[in-house]
């Protein structure tokens, strides 16, 4: 019980960091309005208001992997789905299999 509570708090902190990171990197395309992460299942759910869209889009990172190389930690994006077919196609075509370095603040939580 206590372990699940601690993991939930950790997941919340990671989600806030991820939201800030993605908004900084991809902010020209819209804003992440909500983000949740499940580190046990390696899944992320994002609510985003994309430019040109009237309603929020739900984006699911259905699978990711964490890789460590020395002091560096990376996230490898494995599979996406979303509430918009075109977004799913775009994400899987251009981001699936990509590896991104995680900030040291997130690295310390993993």
C-alpha cells in the first residue's frame, strides 16, 4: 500500500516534468494540458490542445522503455494511439522508436 502511494507520488512528479519538457520542445504545435504516467506499466496519457483543434486530443504512449548509458538516461518511444487517427499516424511514423535524453531531475526519480 505504501509502495503504491510512493510510486503514485513519483509518477505525478515525473508527469509534471514531462509536461514541462514536451511543452518546451513542441509548444509551437499546441499545449499539453494534462499528463499522467504509470511507470509500472510504462504508459503515458496526455491531453493536448493542438493548434487548429477546437477540442483536446488524447494521446497515449502505450509503451516506452528506459535505457541507461553511464550517467545518462533515455526514454525510447515504442507505440502511440490517440483520439485522432491522423495524430496516431503522425506520432507512430515520426516518433516511434526515437530515443530522447531525460533531464537529470527525472533521471533521479527513476
